[in-house]
């Protein structure tokens, strides 16, 4: 259904969102509007952070062989490669009275909340320890959780490209990542905090502890609430307003969208250049998610037994370290929000090198408190890799098929994760089945990514006029 507003409707919607109205340029948005369109990432990242910090722990608790963990971590990025380009492509053409991107969010949020409740119960249905049924249930629950989480995430990314001008873009991406990391702080610290409050952190063999289950239940509730807040608070531009602000003909909104393959072939040069850096960044992050609990258990608690109290304590401590990572990202994001467009490549490279040092240091550290430094450095990379690539990409897009391109760009996040998972079957035995060594490999990957930033051509960062 195409929603074509009257002139008064156009002005009303625009005035709710902006403080400056111009018929040919993107307006400067009210801070309350930017808050509404970025705050929802708080709930979305609670889901992703629990997946990142607890998924390896859950599957090893269910009885998965550490050498086979890569199989379970292939499913989430595979889902992202499929769902985000499709949502981007079709939402580009979904002009309804309820918005362009928000209808997708309204459907995905409640479904994601349901899956969050089911996932930690994979070992509670009587399947048995290390049984195929328990592992398959966990794998498919993870797949559906990632499908819905990606379906929630994509509208938040696209709405920034739709409504935020270049002057405010870095601030909007930083706010979004700040709320994302605040959600990560709560989600990853929850099992540790619940254990401290007396909730059991151990369970019968093959079952997930109550501390982890309750953390997932809380994430489900917050995901639902934050999704509804965004849906009912953000007023998207109608077709005429969008066309005017992006300098395109209103007829483009009704034009049949090119195929995803055609869009890929015609993608701007920056799309591919940034994707090279993304490859090395997300290759490393996959190993953070997969091996951190085991690495901390081995280096600090000197155990590899997933059913031991020491291993479960390491799982909680990784949650705390992921919280440190998130706090570091929030603090660095406050600083980066004030940076200039001409500095985007510098900070992208800085983040890669900081993360590389953080990963490599974990290999050598055997004191749990010193890990705070490692994860604080990784937090800096976490902020830059989730902000600067999108700012660099959106500055090279012209407003046409923007949602589709942002969806396709997600493949530069997902494909490296899939390759890293498959590569782990060869790399893990090669490094002596050492989980700490896998994080060392991740650090080397990030160093390569930092040097690859020089390949990116940026309209802002490469302009001598803007740098002056």
C-alpha cells in the first residue's frame, strides 16, 4: 500500500522530526527524534550480546565438542546474509501509513522475544546430554533468534540513512552503538549479578543454569518494550518528503527496485573497500564469541571441563568482561560522537589496532583482573567497527535503494563470520586445540584490517578541504 500524504501531512510529519525544514536538503533532526530511532538498539543488542557471550557456554553445556563449535556459529551469520538484504530491498518499496521500516520491526520484535525464552531451555526438555536432539534444538533456536534479531536490527540501520543528514550521521550512529552497548552491559553482566544474588549458576549435566535462563527472559521483555517504544515514537517521512530531502524524483519511490545482484554489480567503490576491512574485523569477532569462555577458563581457572564450577565461573567472568567491553564502547562513543567526518578513516584504523592489542594480550594473561585492559581495548574496536563503516558507506550513497545497500552491506559482516567458523576446523587443531591461541589469531586478523583501512576512498576523509 502506497501512502501519499497531502502537503499538510508532509509538513506535520517533518515538523515532528526536525528543527530545520528545507525542501531540498536533509533537515537537522531534534535530539528526541534521534533518541527514538536509536534507543531500540538497546533491546536488540541484549539479544545479540547474550548470544555472543553465552552461546559457546550453552552449547558446551549441552555437550558440544569444542572442535565442532564452529558449526553452531555458522547459522547466525548465514541468517543475517539472507534476511537483511531482503528486508532492505522490500522495505525500500514498503510505503504505508505506519511507515516504511517500522512494520518489519513490529513483526520481528515479538517473535524475537519468544525465541529468547526458548533458547536457554534447549537442555531442559529431556533430550539428554550431548544428544543430537538437544544440539539441534539449540541450533535451530539460535537460527530463529538470529533471524528475528537481524529483522529487528536492519530497520534501525536504515532509518538513519533515511532521515539523518551527514552532519548528524556520526552522532546518530554513535548513539545507536551507545544504546547497543548499554544493552550489552546489562545482558552480559546479568548472569554474574544473578549468581551474586543467590540464583544458581550450576545445573544438572546438560542443562543451562538458572542464572543464564533468567538473563534471557529479561532480554526478551526488554526487546519487546524497546521495540514498541521505537515503533510508536518514530514518524517516518512519507514518499514526497523523502524524495525532496534526498534530491530524487518522487517517481523513484514507485519504481520497481533492481535485483540484488544488479545492485551488487553497481555498488559504489567504497562498498567493496570497506568490506575488505570488515572481513578482518568480523573474522576476529567470531573467535571472540566462540572461544573467549574456554580461553578464560583455561588461562585463569585452569580447566577445560565445561561441567565444572570453574568453567561456569569463567563463563560468568566472560560476561563481566563483555560488560567491560560494552562500557568501554559507550565511553569511547561519547568521545567519537564529536569527531569530524574528515576523521572517519583515522578512527576506524585506530579501533582496529586497539582491538588487535586487546585480543593478543588475552593469550598471555592468567589474571582475571588484567583481562579488563584487554576487553577495554576490544571495546574501542567494537565501537568503531559498528559506526565508521556505516558513516563511510552512507556518504557514498545517493538515497536510491539505500535500504537494499545497507542490507547487502551486512554480508560484509556475516560472510567473514562464516569463513572464520569454517576456517576454525583447520586452525583450531593447528594451534594445538588451544582456545587462547585462537584469540591470538583474531588479533593478527585485526592488525591486517587496520592496515587495510588505507584502501578506502572517502568523500570526506580524503578531501583536503574538509581535513583542513
